[in-house]
C-alpha cells in the first residue's frame, strides 16, 4: 500500500461544525475545560488548515484536573501504525500565555500512555495571534522506539493540565500529524484548473499532481473577485474539491495554491469565477448519479480498474462485490454521457484481463483481491482465504449486464462478450453446494480449510442473486428446487438461522405476514432488515411484474422500504433529525464500526444509500430525502464522490469515508427508477428467462 496522508494524519479538520467527534474531554474538581457533550469545540474562525481548528480553553486549579484526548480515527483499510519520527502540530493563542500553565502532551502508543512532554519546552515564549509550528521528536520525549516495521501504533494525543493557575487560557490546535522533519522544496501551482457551479455547491478540478514535494492544495474563495479567504484543502491523491456554498444565484471566484511539506505555498493559479444555479429534480438526480459514479471512475485501482473497499483506505484492496456494483454504475455513466462508450470499453477490457488472471477457487473469486497482483487478501482472517460465492454473484450480475450492453459487432465489444461468457461458464456454482446438506449453497470455500466457515445462504436477505445465477448457469447449474429448499427453506436449520440473526420468529419460515407500521410484510425476517437487502440482488434482477409462490418482490421491497421510512418518521428511539426527510437504515460505518442498521437495530445512524437506492420503490419519499441530504445537510454530507457514507446527528458523527458498497447502488437504482436501464440489460440475458421458468416465476 502506497504512503498516503492517512499514514501520518491525526487531525486536520472536523466534518461537523461545532464539535470534533473523535475527541474526549475529561475534568474533575475545580479545574475546567470548555467542551460540548464532552467533545472538544471546533473553531471556524481560527484554523491553520481551513475550514476549522480545535479549541482548547482551560483553567487549571488546585485539587482538580483536566485532559483532552484527540483520537486517531481508524476505518477498514487504514493502517494502524503511523509513519514518522516526530509529533507536529500548529497552535495559536489570542492572548498571552506564560510558559508554566501550558499543557502537558501525552501519547497513547500500543494502548499504553507514554511519559509526558511539557509544551513549554517547545515554546518558551508563545507568540500571540500568530500560528506557531511545534515539532516534538518521539524517541527523545515519549520513549517511542521504531522496532515496529511500519511505525508506532498511536491511538491518542492527549493534552492535559500543566502548572496551576487561576486564569483561563485558550489554545487553538490544528494539523496534528506524525511525520518526519519537513524539507522546504520549491513547488509550482496546480494546472488545468476549472470550476462548475451547481445548485448549492461549486466543484473545482485540476490536473493530477505527481510532485512528491506537494503536501496539499489550498482552495481560496472570494466574493466580488476580491478579498480571497481559504475555504479548504485537498490532498494529492485527489484532484477535485467541493465547496458547499449553500445558496443558488451566488457568484464566487476561486484560486488555488500548492503547499509543500514545509508549509510554504506556491504562487496562486489564475482566478476563475462561477455562479451557483437552481436545478430541477431531473438535474439533481443526474448530479447525484455523476458524483457517485466518480468513485468508480476517478478513483478506480490503476492496474485492476476496479473499486476500492473504501476511500480513503487501503489503496490496493479491491472489493469484489462493490466493484460489481461499480461496473454497473459505469454503464449508467456511459449512457448519461459522463464518459464515452469507447472509454468504458477500454476500461472493461482492463477489468476483464485482471479478473481472468486473478485468484479463483472453482471459478469463484474471493471477497478481496490485491489490485496489483490479483491475489487473495484474507482481510477477515485466515479462514477468508478462498472463494466467496456472494461477492462473485454481485460481480457476475454486473458482467452479464455488461455483456448485453456491449452488443455491437466490432472487435473490442465482441472480445468483451466472449471474455464475460468464458468467466460466466467457468464459474462452478455447483461446487458451492454444501456436501453435508446439499439443499443449501454455501458462502465460502477455502482451499486449505474446505467448508469450515459453513455459512449457508438462506433468505430473506441480500443474497437471492446467488441462487438465481446458480440456477441460470449453462455449465455448472444447481437444481431449481434449491431456491425453495435452500433459499426459501422452511426446515429447522433455516428457521434457526433466520431467528438467530433477526432475534424474532416473525418470518422464520421465509413468509412473514406480520404488520409493521400499518404495512403487512409478505416475506422477510422481522420488519424486513436493512435496506441493502432490497438493493444488492436487484441492481440487475428486475422484480417488477412477476412473482414466485411467495411474493412479488418489487412489492415486497417497496413494503420493506416503506416500513423503514415509517419507522424513521415514528422515531421510537427519539433520535435527532429523524422524520419524513431524514430516513434510510442500512449497512454502513457508524461511530461504533460497520453495522447493519434496520428498525430492529437502530442507533440513530442514517445512511444516504438507504433512502436513495430505494428510488424505484419509494420515489416520493426518496426525493424528499435526497433534497434534505443535499439542501439541508450538504455542508457535512456532500463531497467529491457524492454523499458520505453515513451520519448520526444524535452523537455528532459524520463518516470520514465513502464506501464502495454504498456509492454505486445510488447510481444504479436511481437509473432503474428513471429508465430501467440495468434491469432491461440484465433481464435480456438468454439464460435468465429459463431460470425464471425453472423456479416458477409467473407474470403478476
């Protein structure tokens, strides 16, 4: 994995405007420290890296104590060890502070608190109303050694009470990092700078910068073409920035500067002016689709052409299922003119070359692949070293959709069709029948451990597409009866499985029939589960106008979506913000980790893909949510790849990542709502109708 800013960064900016979620404030006795719900306040007026910094306001009295912990935020794929030999940060005081009351600085390393450093040793005379750069060598002051391969596993930087004083003091802190002493190398401004005004935001782009001397690009905005003010920074991995203005009909001017690792700026670029403009509903939908599409186009792995698990994250870890969803979003991008058909074809040829040589286990790919080598990445542990039938089904759903899209009699499209057909026909779905219970398809198979994980695929959940494709296979099919005896099984194992994850017997027989918020649910466990159950298998498979012996799945998905919506409107948990415009419970990162949220497992976290990928089922409610996410919460949620993964206003959390599994369903399901494009393409595969007939689907 290449070195990125996240191998060094502890804090640069807060996504929430008032408090920094990844901080903890503690105090006792007569000592005080300013806090908001025991988090550090955020200053939008004092910052070194725009648009905000942290405020540390304290009073250290006898018999008391205070401390402020700034946590290193970790997410999947982010290295747990920070690289560098020096702790650095910028600080600013609006009023004089004598050296003695300055805080102590501590580090938590490998779960242990290291000896403190007194800040007065670094700044004996702290300048007033001037940002001061602090550098503290780790080995000299914190007893941190570098025997670890990648560096120390630092989890917290802690500022705590120094010498006693009855005075109240304030320090603003910003750009906290672990790194090396920076070198002052000359740097040139970005090139290819352009801006586009949208309804409430302006999008800025520039040519990719490969200069290793660049630390970040600083964005400056002016009203009426003068008085430029810094509004944000962007790191070298990205050549795009979103400035959320918040109003239409607003004319603004921008310029960029590049900043090197010694914090020296380049000369600025030429200035460019633009105006935000109102958009109608169709334009908003296209804007949302294009932004989320970019996750899979602008930031695809350079060798594999496929999607990363999350951004930011491991820059080489390909997520197979997310990549399948992403390929479907690229079809939408070509049809909507975001890219050309030939550009898409060239990318798909790269993707197919990668997939053809990547690890497969009886034709089934693993969950994660190294984008450089195609080798399995056992991210979930040693048992996760083989085939993943569910992730493979998500990818194959996309490949079969692409096979129908590239239908022209020209060599490059003929090659795409032939390669996809070969991959499709060499997928051994029948191998993934569990030998000890052949009614069920099994999620994982390991070349070393065989069926050790033993996770059967039992509905109702997101994996219906595995049974559909396995039954449809022209070369390695499974019996159609497995749809009924495995996926929809009513045997004891299936009932226990459903009751186990749902913590209810409602729906344990596949059919449900219980009423939730005034809506009867034909099929599903409890109130239906997280909304990704209604998205992942239905990006390509069109559930409209047909039913099996259990349900019409378009109607069933609509009911699950409406139950989810009505739960958020009723808001039995009393969470902040919930209502007609703020809904959508599905799997995403939250302040506790990766969690499948649903009405029975609700902690106040709303995930935009929940409501937006439900557009085919709930177009009115989904549009209400889209407008609220963008118009009312856009400053926190809207960014270069569309909406961030999730937010929880009750605890003041906004996700720092975009997630591959969640960005693409927004693109694809909005398109299925608008034109039915992906549904039409997937369903036109000749194997699909035969599969429907075998299972017993009939017109409805």
